[in-house]
C-alpha cells in the first residue's frame, strides 16, 4: 500500500474441493480474510474483509479508500 502497509490474503487454508467451512466467517480465525499488516509493528494487523476464499488479485481505488479483489471461488 502507498503508506508502506501490506495487504495480505492467506486463502481459506483448505484444499480444492471443499467449501472452506467456518473459518472465513469467524473473527478469531486468520484464514479466509484479507488483512492489513503493519510492518513497523510486529504482530499487529487488521482484518479488512472476511469470507474470502482464494483472492488472486487486489487493487486500491478512489484515493486508496476502496479495495477491489478477485476471488476464484471454488467447488
């Protein structure tokens, strides 16, 4: 991101052919979300989207206030 922070999506942490189960919807789980990681603050991050299976592309729009991403979905 322009401010040096990192947008990261770990995917749903499952394998092809299943539905992703609950982690993408649970606030306390890392998988199935898009996070902002703050490099200057080890261990600090913020979840900015949840229910994301396998994000392939991300782009900021509108003065870096909107995030668009492509998710390939699944089976």
